[in-house]
């Protein structure tokens, strides 16, 4: 029969989802409360968080020639003054947009060195200067490299206080504070429109404000194959954000135009300087030619000379081109070495088409433009300007060194051509010296005339282009703010609140479960031991130990009736069985179980006797409300006979009890007395059921000693009280068969403890009625939710905890 019960128990020991829900449903109110609290906190955070908006705009960066086209005219030198647009890539433009120089221009244009906030009860809100009831005007500062802040409290239309001081100041009148002389200029905006009369005013140096703004603006390419740049700025004030993005695009356009005009002005200045020099040199050559003709009477070139010198025409053209380029290099070298006119951009490339030289000129002009922009808002002693000057000087030296190398290359090439001309000269030795000299002077004149005409042409083209210069930056979409705030994200905030609200109580619950080393469910028992579970007993709030009576049909009484039914499959086929009840340690309710087991057998018309063999700590008589009398110890020492110590239980037919008697000094040795054998022999003759309430087997050896008299042993495990480690000890007793027909009764199960909202036996025996069924005459009103929620789970509540 034991095997049959064990098989049925194992078949139903799986931990179903329903049992999981039932186990943890008691924590649901705490989870709901936790989620509600965090949702409220999330709402409060959202209520008082500063909303952030995104403002965006788009502009087109054209790749056209900054001067509107190339040079025309002379094909031979048509590319000399062409701008090589090497630094106009989108990446360069993005870096320029994010540069501190552009940010400084935006700060100055929008007046953002001073920021204003209206102080509320919880947070301060940004206010644009044009919407303020006053604005800050700085007259003088001792140290302009340090920022400062003010807390302005408006008293009325004419007066205010500063930094929570009691002193009153007047609007529009000078105020001096901490080395700063300023005025608060009253505007026409009424201060009554604001949340409070307190305003925070912060002033920052231009360099600091520009650095902060350049780090906040976002610039990206709108598409992989477009020349469109998208600007984005996040702000708590939409008007401020719109002005910032619009000013970024406007100042970027202006900077682009200024760069082109500056390059055109430098080119014109260079051309004018070279025209003066070439004009002077050409005049000298022409006068020399005229003097030579007059003194030597040579006014025409002979036909013979034209034929002979025609062989030199090709070489002469190449020498002329190199001569022009050498002149340009000499002019550029002088231009860069001119100490009286520093910080000038290098005009174009002037026909020097070496890639390294073009890259150096592009970098030099870019730094020069950045310096000219930055110097407008600071001084030459600023560390940033000094850094730029150092970079410019290094690039200038590199350009001079490169020009020197290029010049040497051209000289070598010219020498090679001259050597070829020498070979040709050896074939025309018959030409008169005067005509040869005339040809040389004429060739020099032609070079200068060609260069002079070229310079005049480029001067005209540059002047026309400069006058008609337009920006290659086009605003496609002015600044706009679409939709609501991008932060804080309300959905994300509430989702986070719900997740935290769930995680904290669930984490605590799991931690408690992990740290809990007591038996909290039937599955805990089934995982550790294979001992069959005889039944389960719910928690009793009664003060008395006796629950089962002939007329009592409450739930706990029916549970004991089910245990009685299940015992017929545990007890061996003996006529008058002896049932021993024990546990791991004191307080698990074995005396309560023993008393009611005796009662449930007595109501079935079977004479039952309960032996109070827990000699060290007897509880049976106390639980029945009876006084201590002579008992087992008196019988064992032969001071009384058996009939003298058998007492009927009042109100219970067929139920008797034999008390413990006086507690002896040697309980273990007393149980070995031969009178104990006589006791059970006589009791079997007088009673149908003998129940032994013995000491905890986990503490003393009394139960092992008395086990030889028992036909079956009931091992009590108290819910949320018995330690799991003691189940291993009980399992050893079962496996090693130290106690006969061992089975377990789970005691003191509380419905609110998550064991289940019902008490199931799992064997198919008895009735198996639900906890809330009206079949039972419970007589106890169920506690309300909050009373059950707040009631303490004290281990010895009710009669179940009586040993």
C-alpha cells in the first residue's frame, strides 16, 4: 500500500503553472502597489522635467567655381588664375559649420552671450531675450574671460533686488557688482506674465559660449549622393532654437561670401603690383630696343635672318612659357616674404600646377580666413590666435621652400632648352651679331608684352567676378520645429517605471525565496524525500488542541477524516494498530496532530488511547485543558497500575488519554524498562487504536526506542517552519527503515502563504472538498484583504504549533 501511495504521489508531484500562480498570487498586491508607486514617480518626473525640442534646417552647398567660371582669352596661360577649389568638399564645409568661429558669429548675431531663465518652484524655464521684461547691458568688466550670474527679483516696474540681497536697485541705472558694471534695461514686456518674479541671468565669455554652441549643433549630410547638409539643434526654447539654426545658415553664407571677396581682393592687389613691375620693365626693354635700332640703323629683319632664326621658334615658345612661370614664382616669393603686409591670402595658384603646392596654398588660405574671422571678436594675444599664427607661419615656410624647389626645376628645364638653342646657333654663325642681338632684345620684349596683356586680362576678369560674386550656399529649408518634444520620452518613462515597479518586488520575492530554507510547499518535500505524504492540515485559529468532534464538520476536521482514510493504506493488516507521531524538533505540532488523530478514530466508534510519551516536554494534557496527573512514568516505576492512569477525554466518546506523569531525570533509560513492554501488551487488549505522542526524533532517541512498538509512524512537517535540511534526516530514517511504515503529514498550512487557495491531498482518497466550499461548517469568518495582508505570520499562532 505504501508503494501505491508513493506512485500516486510521484505522478502528481510536477510543478504545474497553476501551482506556480497560486504560490505567488499572494504577492500580487505588493507588485501592484510597487508599480503604482513608480508610475506616480514617473508622472512626477515627467511633470517637472524640462521638455526638449528639436529644430532643424537644410542648406545646399554648390560645387561651382567661386568666381562663376574660368578664365578665357589666352589658352596658353588660361589656367594661371583659376581657383583650384581643393578645400570645398562637404566634409570641409561640415567642419566649418561646426567651427568655433562660425559659432562665435552666431552668438554675436543672436545675442546669446547672455541667457535668461524664469525660476519656478521646481525648475527654471529658458526665456529668449526678446521676451524678457528686462535685458542685461554690460558697461565694463574687470576680467572679461570669466562669466558671472545674477538672481534678479523684480519688486515693481522700477525696482529689483540681486542675489537675494535686501538692497534695492533701479532699472536702467548703472550697477557695479564684483568688478562688473552693468545696467538692467527695462523692456515693455510685463513681468506678470511669468511664473515668478525671480529670473536667473548668466553671462558667458564669447569663447566659452562659442565652444558650447559648436559642440551642440549637429551637422550631417542629408543623403549619400547629395550636396545638402542637414542642421539640427536641441533646445528647451523653440524660438531660441529657430534663431540659432537660422543664424548658423545665414552666417555660413556670409562667411562663404567674405572668403571669396577676400580672395578676389588679394588677387587684384597682386595683379596690380605685378602690372606696375612689368610695365616698368617693359618700358625699359622697349627703350633699349629703340636705342639699339637707332644706333645700329636696323629697322627691318632680313629675309635670311627670318629663315635662319625660324628654327628657334619652337624652343623660343617654351623658353617664354618657363620665363613667365619663373617670373610668377619670383613675384610669389616676394609676396610671401613681404613683412610689411602679413596675414594676406595667397592669390589663387598663378599657373603653378604642382599638387603639393596647390594643397599648401589651400590650407594657408583656409587658416588665414579663420584667423581673420576670429580676430574680429578677440585680440592678437589670444591663445587661439597665436595657435593660428604659428600654423600660418609653418605653412608659409613650407610654401617658400616648395617654390624654391619648383623654381630650380624650371631653371633646369630652361637650361636644357637653351642648350638646344646653342646647337641651333652653331648652324647660323653667319648671322651678323647686330641682328642676333636685335632678335634677343625683341624676344625679351615679346615675353614682357605677353605677360602684361595677360595680367590686364585677368585684372578685368577678376574685377567682373568680384562684383558679381554670389554665395555657393543656398538655404533650402529655413529652421523649423516639427512635432512635440523629443525628450523626455513619455512612453519610455512610463515603461521604465512599470519595469522597475515589477523588478523590485519580484527581485525581493525571489531573494526571499532563495534565502528561505524552510518547507514552503509540497514540492519542497517531494524534491528531498520519497516518503509518502499522508495528508495536509490547515491552520487552526482555535485556542484548544481538540478540533475533531462527532458534530464538528469544519474543514480541518474533514482533513483529519481524510488522513484517517489514507492511513488504512499505510497501516499493516493488524487488528489493533499502534500509531506513533513524531517530528524533527519542537513546535511542529505533533501533539496537535496526535490529539486529533485520536479524536478522528474515536468518532468512528473505535476505542482510542493517546499516550503522552514526550516525557521531556509533554503538551497533550495542556492542549485538552486537563490537569497533570499520574501517568506513564508512575506506571513504569510501578507506583500505579494501568487502570489508574487511563483518563477519558471530556465530551469525546471512546477517546482516552494517558498523561506523561512526573518528568524523570533519565527519560531515555526509563523507556528501556520492561514495564514499557507490559504497557503495550495491556493496551492492545483494551483499545482498538493506540497513538503514541513521542519526543522529536531529530533531537533525542526516544522515538527510535519506541519505534519497535509502532506499526506505523507519522512524521510531522510544519509549513514554513520545518527546515528543509531535516527532511534529509527523515529520508534517511525511511530508507534505512529505522521506523516502520513512515509517512508525512504537512501541518499548519496557511492559505495566504501561497501554498494554494485550497488543500489538496493528491491521492484520490477522502472527499477532497475545496477550502471555500459551503459543505463545511467552518464557523469562522474569513478575514478581509487588508487584515490578511497586514497580519503577522507568527510561527506559533493557533493550536497547530503545539508540540
